[in-house]
C-alpha cells in the first residue's frame, strides 16, 4: 500500500509562454488535511484543475494511491473516488436538493427503452442520510437551489462531495462568499470529515481558517511550491513571508 493518497511529481501547466504551474511536487497522506495557500494567480486553482482532469497537464506525473493516473476529465477523477467542490459549486438552480445531490448519477427505478423512471424515494432517503452525516440542516428538501442562501448552497455541494467521496475531497475556497455563521457551519463539516478520516485538500485565503482546520500548509508562489509546513511549526507571519516572497526561493517537497 502506498504511503500517500495523492502524489504529484514535476506537475506543470503552461499556457504558451505563461507557466501557471511549474514543477509542483506534492504529497498527501491518508487522513491528512492540507491547506494550499498563495496570492491570486499563484497557481492554486491550476494545480487542482490538473489533479482533477479539468485541464490536461503540460508535464509531470500524478499518482493516486500509488498508481499513476491520467484522468481524462472530472468524471474520471470522480469515478476514482475524488470529489471536488469548486467555487462555482456546479449546482442546478432549478432542481431540488436530492436532484442536485445525485446530479449526473441518478438512481434508476425502471428503464423503459430510451426512458427511465428515477428512484426518487431512495434518492431522498440517501440525501437525508448525507445531510445528517455532515450535520447540514436544510428545512425543505423540495425547495429549489435557486431559493437557498449562499451558505445552504455551499453546504449542499459539500454534502454531495462528502456523501460520494470514498478517497479524497478537494475544496476550492469553500467559504469565500459566506457570512460568519455560514462559514462556521462549513468549517464544522470539514472537522467532521477529519474525524471520519477522509483526506482533504483545502484551498483558502483565510489564514485563521487554515490554522484552525488543517495539519499542514503548502504555499504556492508564481506557479511553484515554495513551502510545505506543519501547522504546529509555523505561524501566520511565516506563511505571509512565503506568500509575498520574503522567504522561499527554493522548491519544497513533502
């Protein structure tokens, strides 16, 4: 069995002459929660897009549970047990909560040629279980996503990821547009995932949140990883020094 859930070696993404991601060496251990931080344009989201197959890498290797992988797209990554909560959430505004939770993987009760009858009862039951598991409170599951608050929408997306993720969850700025109470709810979900032993990569600009939630902090600057620090062995000033370039002119590797 591999020591790492996820490992990248020399992962790079170039857009013409622009090196958005350059030689990123990264590793995530079982049950570990790691924050990826950096200024805007540092390469954080580009890194996630390569891992999840949203974009195809220019160079480098990705290993998942010890096997090299080449995801053709997000569905392939999802089929391997990787769930990602992107900033745009990928929710359907005009559908209710169970329909969004099972979006793209609906449960079928009966197939009639080109037509299918959905097993809405089972989808609702599993949705209720997923919400209980993540401590998400949605008063009315039949309400459409359009009629929900930003926090409720984010919690639905995270509950979906937590319900289906068997091996890894990636969250890209999950609380960026949320208020204090909604942020606290999302953070409690992340703590619950930690207790369940689900490994997680958290992209966040919120250093308070980072120090509250993760085991290790990886800093990106100008497309390169410049630091990988255990939370207990660093502080906010240290992290800011790496983000701004006061420290860290060499690559870091776990």
